[in-house]
C-alpha cells in the first residue's frame, strides 16, 4: 500500500471518527502486528491512537504502517483528552 493512501485513510478515519485495522511493524520486536485503532491525533510523521490490542493509548510512526482498512465502527475521543506522550511535530 502506498504511503499516500495510508495517510489519506488515516485522515479520513480521523475526520469521520471511524476505527481502522492496521498492519504495523515494530522494530523493537522485529514483527508485524495487526491492530484495531482509533485515531486521536495526527502529527507530521506519527499518530496518537487508542490501540484495542494493548487497550491503551499508543503512538504509531506512520512510516511503519504497511496497510490500513477503514472499519464501520465509530468512536469518540474522550472529552478533555490530551496526548499522554510528547511528540515534537516538526
């Protein structure tokens, strides 16, 4: 999947508050995992999302996402939500 397609689907999911299924590469474990996520914030090179696999907020580097599928499930960002991690958006 092209990176431009991935970014477009991330933006579409965020705009319409729809969950995504992604394939994500973790260099720490040297493995690809399939995850369902809810995008809370899109940064320049990463996203902050709720990860259903880990049941917590996570940061995902966009370049490590190899596929994205838009799901029908809708979500809401918690009221007053602020990112737990600090991302330098430069």
